[in-house]
C-alpha cells in the first residue's frame, strides 16, 4: 500500500534518519576538515543539519547567486538573454574557463555567458555578467531573500588581483590586509574593489597569468601554502543552510518565474567540475549542482532528483582542510548515502 505523505514523513524521521546522520558524520571525518551540512527533502521537510549556520568560503558556488540575479533582471526586462556583451581586457580572469583564451571583441550573449559560467564554471563569463548586472545587485538580492550570513560581493578577477598585490592593500601582508578588510563597511569594500579594477584595467590576460604563476607556481603549488588566510577572509562566504534555502526557492519556483527557474536547473544539471559531489550517483539520476573550491575549502550545493516527485537539497561544505581531494571524495560518498536513503522512500 502506498504510504501517505504524513506517514512517509514519519517513516523518514525514524531511527534510520539518525543512522544516516551518524554515517554522514563518520564519512565527514575522512576529509580531515571542518564540515557544514544541510539536507532537506523538499516534499516531506525531512532534514539533517550539522553546523549549517556556520560561515564557509563559497568558491564557485557564488555563481548560483549571480545566475539568479541575472535571470531576475531578465524577467524584469532590465536585460535580455539575447543581449550581446563584448569581451574586453577588463573582463579577463584566470583560473577556470575558456573565455580567457579568446581574443577581445568576442560578443557572446547573456545566455551564452550563463551557460559558460554554470556548465564550465568560467570565471571570465561570471565577471562579464556580474559587471553587466551590477556588482552590488547580487548582495542586494541576498539581503532581500533574508540570507543574513551570506555575503557575495567579490568577483574572481578582483579577488585574484588583490591576492597578487593590486588594490589598496598592496603594501600589506595578507594577514594585515585580512584584518583591515574585516573591519570595512560594504561601501568601503566596494571602493577597494573599484580601485583594484582601475589599477588593472589594462592588464593583459597573458601578463595576468604570468604574474599570478610567478607568485603561486604554474600548478598553483605555492597557493596552498600562502593563501589560506586570504581565501578565508576575501572569498565570497555563506552558510550551507542559507545556500540550501536559495536552491529550494529555485526548485519551488519561488525566486523568479517558473520558466527561469527551470532554465537555471537545466544549466546546473550540466555542470562539469572535478569537485562535483555527484560522481558516485548514477548518471541516470539528475543532479542540479554547483561546486566550488578555494585553497583550503570545497563546497557543493545541489538538488538530487531522487524521482520526479522526490527532491533533496544537499549542501556540503568543508574548510580548514589538509588535502582537498579527500573532501571531494567524502562529499561524493555523503551524496550517495543521501540518495540511497531517500530512494527507499517513494512518495
């Protein structure tokens, strides 16, 4: 006999749920870092939280909010998905993505940039979109949604440049700059970002890459030794719980139009990332996912489509890690544990 929704909810809240939580905690220890965890089954409200209100570096997960704000402005008629944005020197960003290898003058559409930013986690694409929609607009969206502990204001280009000595803190050590930054208001932080942007406006991508590699190594091997304090302070930050709320609003079509929400989920299902937590789940199971990492953190935020009427929001973040690949492996095992648990409870 098919369980009613209320009976299903009670069964999911049974001792098996406590066992799942215990297995998640045990697996998290393999990562050798601090975990923040948020899980919610949307249809029943069944949830597990572990330090879900703690603040973590977001890495590329910040692009979720850039995507949402872009679609909000599309819905509002402020921009068009077919609008073309010209690639300029001031947009180039190192790290992930192919656009950094393209010549200035290329004119991808807003839709192209959204696909590149989410599917290919392209840093230059996120820079182009963010500057088009307004740097402050994303944090304003976050505040309007009531996500008080999440702060998304730092484009990757400016983040990389500040870590290289550009901007107002070029004469300070990273710990000194971190202490100064913590005490700044949002307005003063925007002034610092604008100053950094102006100083490097004419920096070619080739010189950008050369200077960064001279500091951190071609394979960024020196980055892990020197940039931990920087990433923990200057990166966009958020909590697993608040990013989970953002994802739930997308799934439930509560944040922009239903069409836009479905377009966002479609992009997230196609994300390509070596830090993905979905690698141990069958390719036949859709997972709408955004991953990110910094020098000592890994973040995964996604929605597992257990079935057409069973969805689990899962945000698993690690920081203060010893080795990043261990956190990625732990997050993949945790995602599989969660999927296996809910696949036994059909609505």
